[in-house]
C-alpha cells in the first residue's frame, strides 16, 4: 500500500502539501494536478479510520429526511453524495417517514454514530424540536426549514415567487376561475406555494382561486382534479409531482383535453410530464443544486471552524412554458 510520503515524492511536493490536499484545502492548481496524478499512478488509498482516530473525526455526515422515495429527495441526496464523497466522507441516512415523533430519536441515533456534520431535510413542521439543533456543536444545515438559529445554515427554494409568476401568467391568458391542488399547510413548501398563488389572485379583482388540500399522493391528485373541475375551474395548478400524476389520470378518464378544455400547470419535473403532454406550464426545483450547495456549505464549515454560521440561502426554480 502506498504512503503519503511516496505520493509526495512522485508529485515532487512536500508531505505537508499532500496532507493539506487530502484534507480538502485549496492549493496551487499545478500542485493539485501533480498530487492527483501521483495518487492515481500509485493507486493511493487513504486510511480513513486511522485519520479519523487522529483527528477525532468519523468522516461521516448524518442526513435526516422524511423519505428518499420521492425523486425530489433522491436527487437532493445524489447532489450531496457527489460532493462529500470526493472529500472522503460518507453519508449516514436516517428517515422518519412522516412520523414527526421519531425526529428526536433519529437525531440521537445519528449523533450516537459520531457524525461530523448533520443535514436535516424536514418536509413537515409538526416537529417542534428545532431547539435540539441549537445545541449541536457540529455544523448543521437545514433544507426547506426556515429558522433563526445562529449555528444552523438554511437552504430554501423561492417557491412563492415562482408560483406567483405562474399564476399571473395563467391570469394573463384570460382565466378567471383557477383551481389549485395544494398540500398540507404544516409543510413550509406547501404554504409558500399557496401564498404565491394567493398573492397573484389578489392582484386581479375578477379572478378567484379554488383550492383542494391533498396529501402528496396520486389519489389526492385524482380526487382534487375531480372536485375542482366540478366547480368549473378553467385552469388547474397542482403543487406536487405525485398529485399531478393523479390529476392527469382523472383528466384522461374524464376526457378533458389539456390545452383545449383546461389549462394545466404543476410543480416538479417538467421532463416527465412533458412525456404525457407538452401543453403545460411547469415549475421545476433545482434539486441536485440544492444537494450540492448543502454539501459545499457543510464541508466548508468542517474545514474551517471559524466560518460564520446561520446564513440563509434562497435558490431559484426554473419555470417552463411561460
């Protein structure tokens, strides 16, 4: 097995320079290239266990999330993993599957495994234990959960503005009765999307917004579309991909022609819905970019404990069809 000293000799740099490279520090581009070539040439493998014992690190990052079964969650995880693995870290995932009562237990589980950093991806605000994060002595990043904790960085998506722009476009096409299938309002994202739609309608005195609260399931999308069309809406916005699939199923069964009988729009994954119909407006979240940004923030704080925490970063969606 090759050693750091051998890597340094082949690269023509000092052992200290190689060590700084392996710890993720930025070096001169030429030196980084030479070290990378030497590592590949010697097939050098870092002894993570020994390094962790020396530096009191586990080289693992805890990720607590509701579920990774959705494409949104899976793509966020993929973005995180792609970055942290390059720095020698592994992800330790734990889910609570919609049961907010398990969150404290799951955090305790991750901390018991001595994770070096923690990412919390909450899809629901029924958990009332944010103060638990305030007590953490390791870097913490939250996704889609606004907070004022001085030690926790937060990444949000500007759903309110995106949905407002989408509904304003629908209004500009002459629609006066707009239906919206939203999700439970304990969810920050769901509240922001509904708020965006409400703000857009409030600016047009002759337009009304009719809502149906679903639960992110295809069935609730199907039922929501059925009820809203029965109330005479001429445009429909669905705030989640799974519910959108259910809504499209109902429109197909009912013989409703998108683009002719109904203007259709939704949040999440324009590419998949486009396979069904191109006559839609879609808001697509920057899922992988969220994961990448989250990992970059966490790694920066792990590499430099003097960096300030508590920042909030708001990321933008893409709107297709306007």
